[in-house]
C-alpha cells in the first residue's frame, strides 16, 4: 500500500493548463487552499506531466471542480497524457474571465490562477496560484455553501470515487 493513500478520500479536481492547441486537462487530488487574503491555491504536479510544462510555460492554470456526471472525463484526464485526450473527453472548453487558459463549461466551478511561486518537493513541484477569477454553477453553491446534491467528486482509491451524502452533521 502506498502510504499517501492513508490521506484519502480526497476531493478530485481537473487542472486545465496551456492554451489553443496546447491546452491540456489533468486530474489532480493534491490541491489545497493556502491563503484567504490574497486567495491562493496550491497544486502538486509531477515534472513528468505535460501539465507541468504548460503551467511553467504560461504561469497560469484553472482548477475545475467536477461532479459525478464528469467521472468518465476525470478518468481519461487522470490516466492519459497530452492534449490528444481532449478528443476522447466530453468537455467544452470556454474562455476564462481573467486568464488565457480556458475553463470547463460542465464543471461545477472554475477557479482561475496566476502562478506566484513554485518549489520542488521530492518528486513533485508545488505550484502556488493567486486566484484572479472564478465562475460557478449557481445551483451547485447555494447561500454561500456547496449544495451536496450537485454530486461533488472525491477520489477514494485508484478506481473508486465517491460523492458526499446529502446530510449535514452540525457540531452545535
């Protein structure tokens, strides 16, 4: 067993990088919020990945939030390499609001980031992006909270994915 699997289940995201013919989409679990002010997000990407080259080249990326309805696309993005896989996917790339890297129309949300830092940690580079724009499906986020009926996706194990149950447990 790989020790990092003890951290799972983890939310799964799609990382969009590049532009035009170079546009690529990669599935990623290792994504986190780093700061509220300014809002910054970090993503760990292996230097062996095509996405790594594109983020390094263009200094920007989009974190797209997939739903269960996008599971097939998440699987393709996570198991195949290079922009040719986009032809197999059922996503629609649309212009982002603040950066040149496109967003994914079908995603529950798209978070546009400009790279402000990157550092190598072991076998991955941790890219830090300042959030400069975002879009979301209104029905997926109600009253400032995620609507769990939107079927946010989490990665449980290699081929296993889950969504969150539609029940809230309060601490008070």
